[in-house]
């Protein structure tokens, strides 16, 4: 039980003042609470002795009233202190998790699913929050109220009667310890099942269009029901243990009452204690019921919070493979790119994704990359962006290994527009200036014009204030691609990568965009990969990728003279273009 609180030690040290106030307030409340049975016992003894009068009664009632008012103020204070701290630890850990997510590499996001990460940031943190407030409250209240009540029973009533009455309590300790260990293990399984279900929901909502297109709604619902059933089953296993804990405590309390009445009744007959003492003692046993029952709730809260904390700590213990070197260069990228990779294999994959790739791209030049799907085009860019570092060879930018630059310098200097464009659920304006929030409206429009999307935006009723919806759901594929291109241009990158980012636009629009880019980026490096030869035919150099290797290399004119894959694709696309023209 106390191992759980050790995990929170750093936070208790951080907020020791408010926790100290909360704990002291709880203890004072417990002391005042145990005085009430003594007062009531005295009233009964005065009544039996015939000495009770209005003066004595008013005195005792006034004490109870004053104690109640003081306890009200203290309870308000400890609630503010403890529950305020619980929201703070949740906020601190959520910020820590979010920062952690932003620093993770591509390998991390291959290992962990989005739904699982969301569960860590919501469900797990909620369980941790309960320990920081309810856990501390229950433990302090149970120990202080239980301890002070037990002390009062020993000192103010009768020590022998108290010893007889607490004989069943060791059974509770044994049962609680055994069930607590089992609850911890089962809670961890329940949290993992929730993560899996959460991930299924996230994937289903994100891919709802695909589900509907293929008519797989029913099948997906069946799969979701299975995930839900697992969550229910895992939690029911936890609740079975929780259900066994409370009746065990109540049974022990029942035994305590029986012993107190039998032994206490005998003590009254022998004159060892008065009737008022016995009434006060029974009241104390009633007060002991809450601390004992609280043990059950405390075990549930602590074990759930401990399992959640372990899951979060396990996640935060992940060490990314992409790290900055000591004294890394924090400077703008400027110069040639030298790419020389002997071999690269994705983690958990057996076969190399790239083999013997070597080329030099001079500053201000345009490189075209073509090849079949899965030939390794996107992998080139992932290595240039340092998504992966486990390769044989070197990638130099201005003669400096890219591993020797700070990650911030690298990300600022290289902008990529990937195949799958992601737009945030905000306005078109905010999406374009995402990487450069200080852009004026005039500058935003400049980059929109370069991406040939300005006229389309003006046709929307709200123009640049148009909300694009989640992932740009309200826009066409071509519009999303062009907004993504405008967003990349807005950061003025030294190197711009268009990874098949013009696939959803028509040939004329594509030609317009490429022409504008060539004029605008005369002194900056551009890399374009595409399936259409027309997208890259004007590049200064073109490489053809095939099964992770460079099969052809040269200018457009040189490659069509080789009579290889490039020339075949070019002739086919020219024929298709001609046939389309005749068909019109």
C-alpha cells in the first residue's frame, strides 16, 4: 500500500505545504469527532444519576455545536488543499506526457497506437489523480480517526474491553493484503483492455469514410463489441475482488459489535464501566466502521492508481533512438546535400529498404525522384529528416553530418509535404501559418498563390476563415494538398520536399504550381517525387528508384535516351495524354 505513495514522493515534496495543512486539518477533525461520544456518554450518565439540568445540557450542546462549526471550516480547507493538488498532478503529468510525445521518433509511433497513447493521457492520469486526493484523504482520515478513536476507547472507556473488541482486526489485515495484490494485477489488465478499445474507436472514427465505402460498418461494430466485452470482463474480474472486500470488512465489524455487547454488558453488570461508557464505546465502534470500510476503498484507489502510474512510467521510460549529439550545430541549413547510404533496414524488418544510394544535390537545384510504389522514395526523405538513424553510411548537409545538427535546426531547414496530408481542425489561414504564426494576411495570401489555392479559397463563403473540419474533411484532395504545400512554403525552408504531393491535382494545376515554385525558389533546394513524369521532367537531376536501389540517374533528356523504366513510363504517359486529348 505504502509503495504506491512512494511513487508520488516527488509531488508530495513539491506541494508539501498544502498537503501538511490538509493532513493536519484532517487530524484535528478526527480529534473533535471522537469527543462527541464522550459528551453524549456524559449526558446519559448525568441523566441516569438525576443530575442533568438545562445548564449542563446547554454546555454540552454548545460544545457539540462549536466542534461542528470548526470541523466544517477545516473540512472545507482540506478539500481545497487535497483536491486542488490532485488536479495539479494530473496537469503536470499531462503536460509532461505531451512534451514527451512531441520528442518521440517515428519508431515510437510505430510501436504505440494512438488510442493507447490517448488512454495514457486520460484514463491513466485520472486514476493517478484519485490517489493524490482521495488516496491521501482516505489514508489520513482512516489512520487519524481510527487511531484516535482506538486511543479514546483504551484511555477513556476501558482497555480490556477494547482489546477484546479488536481481536478480529488482524483477519482484516491479512485479507486486505492478499486481495490488494490481486486487484493491482487485474487493474493493470483492465487498463490495457481500455487502451485497446480506445484505439479501436480512434481508428474507426478516423477511417469512417473507408468503412462506409466498403460497407464494413457491421463487421467493425462486431469487432468493437468484442473489444468492449474484453473491457467489461477485465473490470468484472476487478469488481469481483472489490465485492469480496467490503462484505469481509462488514463481517469483521459485526464480530466486533457482538464482542463489545457481550463483554461490555458483563462489565456494566460488574460495575467496571457505566451505561454511558458502554453507549460511548458502541458509538466509537460505529466510528471505527468508516476507517475499516475505507481500507477497502483505499486499496482499490491505490492499486488502480499504482497500476496506472506504472503504465505511465513505463511509457516515459522509452528512450528515443534519435538524439542530439553533444555540441550539436545550432545553425541554419545552407549548402549542398551529399547522400551516401550503403544500407538501411527498418526496425523489425529483415530486408533492407535502401541499398547503395549515392547522389549529390547542389544548393538551389531541383531533384526529381520517381519509381514504383514501395521502391524507397519516401524512405529517402525519412532518413534526410532523421526519422531513423540506424543506417550504414552518411548524409551530409553543407559538409556536416545531419546527425551533428540540432533537431530544431534540421526541422526548420527542411520542410516536407507528405503523401498523406494532415490539416488541423481550424481555419485555412491558421493551417497555412501553422509553422510561422506571425505571418500577416498578405503573406498568407502570397504562399496560397504560390500553391495555386488562393482563388479556391476566395470562393468559400468565409474565405481564409473557413473551417476545414477534422483532417480537412470539408476540402477536396487537391485542395488539401495545395494548402499543405502553402503551409510548407510559409516557413521558407532551405530544402522543400514534395513527396507525391501533387497526385490529387490536374496536370494544368500541377504545371502552374511547379512553374511558380521554380521562380520563387531559385536559390533553394527542392526535391520532388511523383508518379507523373511531367512533375519532375524539368528537374536538374532525376533518379529512378527500384527495390530500394537507384536503377537510373540523369536529366530528363538523358533518361529518355537510355530506353529504361523511365523512358517506358514517359512514353506510356504521353500516349495516355494523347488519347485523353483525342477523347475530348
